[in-house]
């Protein structure tokens, strides 16, 4: 890597942080190289490179941000390139910062909304990094709600030539400084319900861009408007929910790095809202993504942080959800005992729920059908196919048609379980039904579920039921 000419003075800030972190020059170089590999960069720095940085030379490109991230992980506090005496550059982890203030959180998340171009190919280039889960989840766990989120009235506009100022007409174009009302927040909530139902029925790719543009053009001006404490908390809660949904739909189209950033920012907005319970829901959403990507250890850790942060006073339905998601992480890792234990805790918690319990709106989907779905997935991952088939069948019997994508996933789990039990005809029939449903959706996850089933069919590729399956799928194209 080429460096720019040396400065006249040594970099004492970097030297002090190297000493605080306990790094050797070679150790720092190695960590920067490893972090670069996470982002597809072949850097090849060594101890001589670090010596040059200490003498005042500036590394090029995104390397200052990578060095700052190495120290952030080591020291447990957010550091920028400037804190290290290096030139400022766009952070490699842009969007994964857990903001220090509500104002900073709004700046970060609104930047994500504006840069969300809608080009799926470009969005999928944004890297997902398991290490990027550590700092935000820790900061949420040890943090507390912001002392103040209210924003004051804008300065009074002086009317020209002594004429009275014309008040803003109801329905006029919104902009920074607008006064946020209860009706505005109710509208945000209604929009969330609309997009949630579209996502469940047709997949995340169906109306994702419309949701992101709504956030940019409607939600951001509200966040930059004027509101008191109570209205502000409700506003941040609604913004957190819509941002989590933007992340969820991004996850469904395989834009995993972007989804991860939306989830982190949703977590920070939930803290501004003083909604600890919703923050736990964001964390288990992040855990689900980690399960899908095969990062079982991180999935378990996120679920446990959510449990620890929420405590034991949550409604039984919420407790059941938290334990079920932890079980899925253990299932990916093949940890039979831990997985079974978490499933039992989830089942007992749901059994303790009563019809009159007050359940947060975001947890109301978690019912017997969803618990059976979680059991089915977990037993499939543990290759306990008879149990997986029993639970998947029960989930399909109970699940409402509006949850079309969830029904598709469960049908694939059932097909895989039937295959594992040697019931090839039934497996192929179920798989063909799932493939037909996936063809009607805009969901990369749905397609990947079907592809996973087809990989499991490979050992039986010459069997008549498999040939019939492939003919049916080919006809869908």
C-alpha cells in the first residue's frame, strides 16, 4: 500500500492509544488486515506500516476508519479516525454506530434512508459483519433512555413589511420545524401496519422502496420538527418500528448489510423512545438474521442480551418469543440440550399467557402457530425429523393465510422433514407447493428456502418423484 508523504510531527495520539490498547505494531497491523478481509480488502500491512503511521504518514482510502474500528473494539468506546490523529474519511461501519444523542441518531438513520437507492444489486454489496453486532447490543444493554428528546419551537418568522405571517395550512408541504401532532404519529403507526401486512403476504421486495421513501419524506421532517417530551417519545417509538420494518424487508431481499444497519439504528431510536421492550424485539430480529446467515453463536448472544435487558417482568408471550429465538440459535449450532431447554422455556411461558394479558402489538403474532413453527425449524436443524414434521404440520394447521411467507417457510421445513424420514413422494409434493408460492412473491428468502430443499434432494435426483418435482418447478418459469 502506498502512503502519502510524512508529516513533520509524530502521531502522539496514535502512540498513546496503541499503548492503552496493549498492541504491538505487528499486532495492530494484523488486526487491521483481518478487519479489511471482512470487507473484501486485501491490505497486507505489517509492523513497518504502523511505524510509518506513528511517524506521521497517513494511510490511504478507508484504512483510517478500519484502524479506528480496531481500537473501538479493543477499548470498548467509539473512536473516529481523527481521535487517532488520522485524516477523516467515511467510516467503514457507517450506519452501525450506536449514536451518543437522539440528534445524532436522526442524522445517521436519515442518511441511510436517503442513500437507499433501491438497486438490489448495489444494496447487496453492503457488507454484513458479525463483529458489528457487539458494540450496539452492549451499548443498548448498559445504556438508558435519553434524558431529553423534546425539540423546541422554531424561531418566530418576522413578516415582511409589517404584514402578519401566514400560518401554515393544514396539509401543506412538511419541512424541518413542523409541529408534530398525535395525528402524525397515528399515521406513522397505520403506515407500519399496512407495510407489515404487505410484507407478510407478498414478500419484502414488494413495497420496500415505498416504505423507505415514506421514511425519508414524511418521518424525517417529523423527527426534525418540534415536539414535547411525551410526543417525542411516541414519535421515536414509531420511527423505530418503521426503521426495523425497513431492515426486515431489506433482510428479505438479501440486502443483509443494509438490514443490519437499519436494525442497529432502530435499536437506538427505541432507546430514545424509552421503550426497552421494543429494543429487545429489535435484538431478537437481529438474532433471526444471524440464524439465517449461519452465525449461531452471535444469534444466541443477541437473544440473551434481549432477555437480560428486558428482565423477568415482561408478559409471558414476550418471554416465550425471546426463548424461542434463543433456541433457534442453539439449533444452528447443533446444541441439542441448550436448544431443547430454550424450547421448553418458551412453551411454558406461552402456556402461562392469559387472554386478558396486555401484550405489545409487535408480539401479538407469537401464538401457538408461531411456537410450533419455531419448534419445527429447530428440530429440522437438529436433524430430528419426526418431531420437526409434527410441529410443522401443526403450525400449518393453525397459521392464518395472511402469513403467506411464513406458511411457505414452514411448508419447506415439513418437506425437508419428510425427506429426512424417507418419504420422498410427500416431500416432493410439499416442495412443489412451496416453489409455486415462492414464484408469486418478491422474497429472496423464500427462493433460498426452496433452493435449500433442492440441495437436499440431490442424492435422490434420479428418482421419479424428484424428476416430477423438477418438471413442475420448470413449468413455473
